[in-house]
């Protein structure tokens, strides 16, 4: 749905050897949505079934047309949630996807941690970061029709506080430190 579909003219002539001199591609029976090139591309704005008609004319003026039905599937909706964590904790991620009736078959996480093997194929993984920073986490989901979507979010991995209660000291009962 997000990418153009490429159409290639496969017209042949059985007799006479006259070449094709004109092409007219029409999309969804709309006379204002056409292309006059031998091969073309088209971006469908909505999912599901679309009609594509190619009319070719040879040098003798003979013409023919063929209509095909192109099925465009929606891309999956993808999102994820997570908890911001301290460097000593593992972050928990929850993958969310809706592929409109088509099963999700692949979850591909990249946790943005350049020092480790930072990927997972689980829907709801946990990951322990090796350093504190703001990381870009990427989730790509793919459905059984090989349609995919990606979501990127930032996660903050916090450092630990530098706790200091002061130096050791000796005091008498009732005195303040």
C-alpha cells in the first residue's frame, strides 16, 4: 500500500509483425487516472481490489485491451510499549500489531545498543542494556502476506545515582553529625 506497483507490458503480436505504437493504462476505470507509457508504475491509495486495464494499439490500428484485478493488502499496524529503566535492570518491551486478519509471522527488534547482540524475534522481549544513554528501539513486524511495518521509539537508560552519605564520623549521643 505504501509502495508503487510496477506494471510491465507483455503484449505480443501473433501475425503481421506490426509493432505496438501506443499503450494506455487505466486504473480503477477512472479516465483521469491513466498512463501512456509501455511500462508504468502506480501508487494505490487504498487497500483491497483495484482494476487495471491496458489497451494496446499496433501500427495497423488494431487494438485490444485486458483488465486485471490487483489486490492491495493493508500494511500491519505496529506499536510497542516499554518501561524506562536503570542501567542495572532489564527493559521489558511489549509488541503490539494488527494485520487486519492476516497473521503476524515475524517480530524483528533492534534495541539500539551498539555494543551487544541487540536483536530479538520475540513479541514481548526483555533486554539488558550495556550502558546508559537514550537508545532508538526499532520494531518491524511482517505478516503472512509479507507486508511489513516499522515503529521507532526512544528509550532512556538511566545511570545509577552517585549516592554519598558523607564520611565516616564518631559523635556522642545527642550530637548531630
